[in-house]
């Protein structure tokens, strides 16, 4: 009888451990998805800012060519453009890193190929 109770205890402990492992995996995937969504949103916003800053730099250059502004204005616009471009590259890198983290959290399985899309 004691042997059966010991076996039952071991079985329950193994089942609890398995459930904890599954829950930890689900939490990790959810966390990875959240990080990816945030990184993707930041990247999309930085692309919009880059587009706007590109237009501003182009306008500053055009104004300088017709003599409506000084060279320093073009340099300020170029500095702002380069800062936004640096931010865009940084956000792209963060997005790629979050994709790798999500891939790792999913156990290295390509989720797109396993789903019926």
C-alpha cells in the first residue's frame, strides 16, 4: 500500500512539473510576442519620422539653393535627419532581436509553417 502511495505521489509531482513547464513556455512566448509588437510599433513610427525628416531636409536644401536660407539651416536639417536615421536603424535592430527572442521562446520552431494560414 505504501508503495502505491509513493508511486501516486511521484506521478502527481511529475504531472505538476510538466504543467509548470508548459505554463512557463506559454508565458515566455507571450512575453516574446509583446516585445515584438512593441519593437515593431517603434520601428514603424521611426520610419514615419524618417520620411518626414527626409522631406524637411530636402526642403531645406531647396531653400538654400534658391537663396531663401543659410547653409547653417541645411546643416541643422541634415543633423536632425541623421539622428532620426540612426534611431530608425536602432529600432530595426531591436525588432530583429525581438524576432530572434520569439523564435527562441517558441523552441526554435517556425510558427508560420506549423499553422494553417
